[in-house]
């Protein structure tokens, strides 16, 4: 089952992660509707009662495949103009997209990042759209802990899948302390530029609460093979809001080896002393 989920989510869909987050009192986007069996069904308080644009995500998808943004009073919430309900307008658009055929999707309110004057989490020339990528793991004793936290930022669009910069965040102090050249060739090319960013040295306010919620949500899972989870969240004017969780197996290989401390922690899980057993 674990191997199957590395290819396609069956149990650990977006609804599953929302359930874990709800169980520990963590904030996540408010859901206003659901797409299933070719139809839109509204959740309280309803599509037209919301205040923001909508993000539509397929429940068993990943890395943003199929993600859509629907603009309020452009794509929906137009009953006084078009004569059609918001549900009908959205369903008409989703019906045209083959990625949504036979799929279930959730429509939630678009989350806005914290104002730059309150906490600057991007470089000059970019909006403050960002995400905190928190990786939690279950160790050999069954305890859940945070392995690492990254900041993805400098996004030219509404989604952090378009990020152009990444930084490591100290999970004990909340300080942004280094770029991530080890993550991919694209970031390695920009190492000299990113290590001189004015973001380095800044402290992320309230990071401990985000990490505590991530650990608690992972611990709430009863799936025995769910040993690592990658959590995505944004800091807003009202605190941290989680987008979702993801299986952590795709993120672990890079995160284990990104500094000596992480390697030593990993080896210790297998009873290896890196100072004597190399």
C-alpha cells in the first residue's frame, strides 16, 4: 500500500490531510464546494457567501497538476448578471477540462500571504506569496519530529509551484539562514546570488506553532507506513494556514543529506556512529 501511494494517492488524498489538520485545530483553507460525478455541490456558507477567489484542486493529484483559480465576479458569483448559479458556471468550466473527468476536487478560498510590511518573506520585485515546506518523520521509537523546514518564495504567480528561490529555516530559532543549492541544479546556479539575499538572518514569527501543528497532525494519523509527511503552509495576517499534506518520500532524499547534522541524525536511527563507523 505504501508503494502504491508513491505513485497514486488512494487513502492520503487532500481530504485525508484536511481531516488530520482539523483534528488538531490547525488552520486550513475554507472549503466552499466540491466537484464529484461531474457536478458541483456547495458547502456552507456557499459559493456566493465567500469573499475571495477560489482554488480548485483534484483530491488525488500532486505538484499542482490540474490546479485552477476561479476569479470571483469574473468566473462565478455572477447570478445577477448571467442568470446562472455559481455552481453551474464552475461546473461548465470543469466539464471542459479532461483532467477533471471522473475526478473529485475541492474548491477552497484562496489564501493571501501576510503583508510585506508585517513580515517580508520574498525578495524585491516579487509579491509575498510563499510556502513553508515542513517535513515531519516518525523515528525508530515511534516519535514524530520535524526533520527540516524550507521557505519557497519569489513566485511570479499565485502558486508557489512557480517559486524561484528557496531557503533553509532553523527549526529551533525560526531564522532563515541559507539558500538551498543542494535541492536542484536551478538553485545551485543561483547560489551566489541567493546567499546574499536580505532574507537571510530574518526570523519567521510564530514558526514554533506551525511546527507543533505539523507534528500533532502527523501523530494523529493511524497509518503505520506513513513515516514521513511534507506539510505546506503560508503565513497570513491571521497566522499560519496549511494548504495540505503530502507523502514525504519524494522530499526525503534531498533533505536527509543537505547538511552534516541531518546525515548524523539519520545514521543514528540505525545505530551507526558516524565518527567511528565510516
